[in-house]
């Protein structure tokens, strides 16, 4: 029956075009994510250099603060939030960081080098 073949062909073409749209949408999302990863990796080297330098400054100004940090580390302040993103009918997971709770380290290094320790913490949080 020629009408049956025609309807099958139309159905196949429509299915193919829908899959092509889905593939294109996922490819665009993948490329955007990959671009963001590459940008972050190129920036990360300079940022980590600044973090290590800031840590060295804090250690010089306030002495060894590692025990204070260990004692104050009872609950995570920076946490990860998971959200779902629908791209062309496909569920993709998004990760975002948020800060919760009070700053356990606001008094760290108050006696000596407090500003340097605070700057070190802020530099590390940017990373």
C-alpha cells in the first residue's frame, strides 16, 4: 500500500528531525560546559599560586595555624547543591557551591597576623 509507506516515511523523517534537534541541543550544552571547564583550568594555575603565596604569608605572620584550623573544623561551611537541568528531555545534573552557617575562623589569628590569615582565607575561597 503506497499510503502506508508514505506515512511510515513521514514518521521516520519526523523522528529523525526530533532526534537531530535533541542531539544539537545536547552538543551545544556540552560545548558550553567544556568551554567553562577550560576557562576555569587556565585561571586555576594563577589562583592557586596566589593561594599558596597567601598561605605562606599567613604562616609567616601568625605562625602555625594548622592546629587552630583543625580544632575549628567541625562542620562544613561550603557545600554543594545539586539541581536538575532539562535539556531537550534529558536530565542533566548541575552543581553549585553555597556557603552555610557562621564563620568558624573569624577569630583565628586575632592575636598576631589576623588580617593576613583573613586575607589567606578569602583568597582560598575564591579558588
